[in-house]
C-alpha cells in the first residue's frame, strides 16, 4: 500500500517563509531600541556632567567671593618668615613686608572646607566628596593651602575618574589693594565623578535596563511561541499523514474482503467465508484500537482521565500483557527473558491503564527491533517501590531522539516515515499514566545497541510496612 500524504502546502510554505522574516524584523527592532537607549544614556550622562560642573563652579564662585570679602588685611609679614641665608634687595623686601595677607594666609583649611560644604549644600551637591587647594605666587615663595588628599588625587587621572575645576580669586577693580596682592587660584577636585553621575541617574538607568530586559523577554517568548507553532504545524501534518495511512490500510483490506465475499465461489465455500469474515473483524478491531488511542490522547489532553484504582499484582499484569506478543515474537524469531525477582509486587493502580503501559513498552521494543531480538523484563523491590526494567537489543536511539521520545506525536523515524506504525502517542501516554500513579519512568539508550525503560512504582502502604519488618 502506497503512503498517502495530506499536507496544507500553502499554509506550511507561508509559515516557513514568514518565520525568518519575523525573526529578522524583531531582532532589528530590538537592536535599534538598545542602540537608542545607549545613545540616550550617553547624552543624559553628558548633560548631567555639565550640570554637575556648573553647580561646582557656582559653588566655587560663591566661596571665592565670600573669601575675598572677608579677607581684609593682615599686618606685614613677620621677620621670622625671612630666612637668614637669603640676601634680600631693599625694594623687594619692603614690598614683601608691606604686602596685605593672601586668602591662603588669612583662612585655615577647616574654614575654607566649611565654606565649600555650605556652598555645595546650597547648590544640591550635599555629600559630594571633594579636595581643594588655594595657591598664590609671592615673588620667590609659593604659599599654598590645601586639603590632605589633594596631592594624591591630582596625580590620579587614570580612566578619567576625577574632575578638576579652577577659578581665580581676584581683587575687585578699584580696590586699594589692587596690584599689591598676588594672584590666587582656588582649585577643587571631585573624585569618582562617574559614581556621582551614575548615582544621580540610577532610577533612570534601572528603569531603562528593566524595560529593555522586558522587551528581550518578550522577544524570547515570541520566538519560542513561533518555534512552537512551527513545530506544532509539522507534528500536525505528520499526525495526519500517519492517521491517514493507519486508517487507509485496514479500510482497503476490509473493502477487498467485502468484494471477495460477493464472489459466487467464496459464497459456496464456508471456510473462505469465515476466513474473509475474520479479516474484516480483525481489521475492524485494529481501526477501533486506533480510534481508542486518539480518544485516550484527547482525554489526557483535557486532563479528564479517570483512574479506577485497586490493588493489583505487577507480576500478574506483566504476564497478562505479554500473552499478546508470543505470536509476534515467533514470526521474527524474537526471545523473551523474564526475571521477575521483586519480593513485593502489590501496588494501587488502574489495571487497564497499567497493563497498557507494559504493553506499549514491549510493543515499542518489537516495533524498533532488529534480527535476533531479545527482550528482557526484570523486577526488583525495595522498602518503598517496585522497579521494573524492560530492556531490548533493538536499533536504539541517539541523544536527540532520547530527549523527545515522551513528547506527544513524536516518533523516531528510521528513514521511511511509515516504516513503523502508530501515531507517536504511545510513550506520551505511558509517561502520563506513570505520573498519574505517582511513579517515575526514565529511558536509556545507545544507538545500535538497544534501549532500557525503567519504571519505579510506589508499593502499597501495607506492602511497604511488610518489607520494612522483613
């Protein structure tokens, strides 16, 4: 019987073409938004830097004016400042002795820092660290008033971590001291300028990062949804193809059997009538089984599966399930090795569904078999659980297939899509039933060597107690 494919080519091709376009457009939009955010932040950072510089300069101007107003005059310099080893010209010495006091001489470091702190507070620069210095050139001497860390910071220019500001301290025009007092300069250093700026912009920066992450998350969810839709479309097409094949084959067989029953020679031969009637009955059962499989999948999807829990013996269920495989194993010269060694095998489960679990796993081993098939079923028990292993030496699976075998509608293909019959619902059903019984199932496989399914089911409470006493 030739395979029949039912596809929706227009929809499938449209999705296949639109998908990369959507990915590219969303990626470009995301990159554009991030670049705009970075550009915006750099502009804001520069604006904040200029604003900070203006506040610092304004504070320094206020302090400078205040210092010059309060400076006043000082008595002539004491002779103790003149070192004996120097020989002073009489005119220079006279000017030096009559010179009014400079700001650096008039005020202490504490007084200058206090004035700067107050000016910083007035200009919204509270708690801003700074170091300062006031310098003046007086003939051969350089008088200087500076904070303790000024010299260390003035040399620290690595990575543009500091900002330096300077203003001149000028005697007002027309003053009696104009030309008598040497020029002075107030220099101020603000360390960790980037830290101050980032601290001021932390809410804007945090909000920008947060919303950018939200956009990235939305992009990820969108792409994941698109990939899921694409995958779902492929699964749907595969499912339709498989279902068409699974139903078409028995329908064709039934049709041939019905035509044969219309033949006069067949009608006169009772054995042939029974033979063709048997074919119709078997194919009808086969179709009914496929329909039941699909209905079970629908119930599992809607989580409407009702379990009829009762005490059952696992070993009895295994024997009952395997009775259906003797003829199939004989046809392919397969062997069955049972090593049921569990001391306790009573569990609370739905007998029909748990039998289907064992049946599906053994059927899976037969489907993906090769020559000299050997299926080994073993059981062991511990204080809380019974462990059932179903091993085969079939074709095995690669790592990618092993990750997806419990997915609904997924089937491990071996070349031809219909070389193995089924809808890809068996192992998904198995996992759902095991989970519903609070059990565990895992699969291990090596390509070309075979597969091992391990089921762990909780024992009945009184069985656990009996095992614990033993």
